[in-house]
């Protein structure tokens, strides 16, 4: 699904960036867009449109020859993007791991910047029917793309105890993963299918002997299932090499992560391309034969300011990492 429309007004105000979705505050809005070092005639990709804050600000920095392609797997985000009436903008319903294919279909071989905001949006969290939050008792869905794939409830109905332990431990970093998995299996064996967020939160709470201050006992399990259902880490691992291949020399990759698992993948990828250590075969080894960096980290990781966290507490765990493509192939 691709759409474009007549040119929007050239000026974009801070208010207009969030006016269409007042419940959602874009995290690291200016820091992320500024990090791309936007060229007026450049081609850019917003791999996670969300509610469009980053895309709208990015468009305001492009000239008439610039272009922005945005992707999102959430149909609600795609619908929201229809409010952007600008022929320089294209929205595509796709996972960002499909970025290279999407751009190829659009006749684009290279880009000047890619932005990935890996967080779930406030509307996703705050709509109980999406099943992302234990704060609302709704269907246990958790799919970012509700047009395909199994729901979290469907996965819980078929997973083995071993699989559950691995998912909750590895994706949620939950130290009581075994206890939670066993409680879920017992609930299932007792003939009680877990189909709502309220049910799951109650089962998890019953399995965890000690609650960390200020944290709901279901937090880590919900995170784990969300990551698993949407294959978030796998998607990220697939798209990063594609970003490297797509970026023009001097082009930039900016990634906003919201938990340590994501940030670790991004950090290690940038480091692996910056500190390439595959030595050439044979002697003598000349300086020009040594592996050269294909990505260079730009500055240190950027985190929200105290003022941003005060205005939007959901931004507190965000980490922005930026890297620039070198001329080395």
C-alpha cells in the first residue's frame, strides 16, 4: 500500500507535529531528525511511522526535490498517515525488514538517511483492545500488524513450558521465568484459556514471589510476549544490514531503542561495522589491505533530557544511536 497526495504547507510548527494525535508525544523528536543531518534534496526513510512526528519534522526540512518513504506494520498508523498531503511523501504498509524490497519497488536504489523508532506508540499502549498493556482488561492480541499472524493468546495456547521459559527469560529478562511459565501452563491444563490481558496479569502476579518497587509484576512477561509475537529483535537484525547497503556515502542511520535488548543489537552492529577485524589472507599485510570501517558512530548515545522525561515519562528509557556510512564498500 503506497500513497501520496498534493503538497502540504512548507512550514511545520511544533504544534502541528502532534496536533493530529495529542495523546502521543514523539520521543527524541528533534534529536533524531537533527542526527540525520538532512539534505534538502535527499531521500530518507522513516522505518516506523507511528503517529508521524518524526516524518512531519523531516518533511519540513526537505526541499521540493527531497523525498520521504515511511513504513509501518500497524494499519492504524497507515490510516493516520493519510493526513499527510505531500507528493514528496509515500507511506507503505510493511515491516521495516522489507525496506530494501519496498524501496526497490519504488525505484530507489540508495538513500541519505534511515530513522528507526523501535518503541510502541502511546495509542497502541492506551487502546485496551490492542492487548499491549496490563492496565486495561482487553483481548490478549499484542500484534503490531493485526492483519496477519497469531495473537499472543493463540501463542500461549500452544507453546510448551520450555518455549515459554525461554521467551520470558530471554525477551523479558524475567528472573522468575520458570515460575511464570509453569503458572501459565497450569492455568491452561486446568481448562482456563488465557485470552485477556487481565487474566495473564493475574496469573503472572500469582507466580512472582516478590514485586520490585514501582513495577507491576507482569511488566517483563508482557514485554517478552510482545517482542516474541512481533519478532522485534529478528526484524531489527534483518533491517540493519539492509540500511548499511542502502545508505549513500555520508548517509546516516539513527535508531531509537527502548530496552537493553534492542540497544544491544544496534550497538553491536555499529561496532562490528566500525571495528571490522577480518584480516586478509597471506603476507605481507599492507595498510590498504586491512578491513576498513563501513559505519562510524556519530557521537555518544543520546538520551532524553530531564525536561523531556518530565513532559513524557514514557521517554525515560529511550536511547538514540547514530552512525554515518563511509565510502568503504
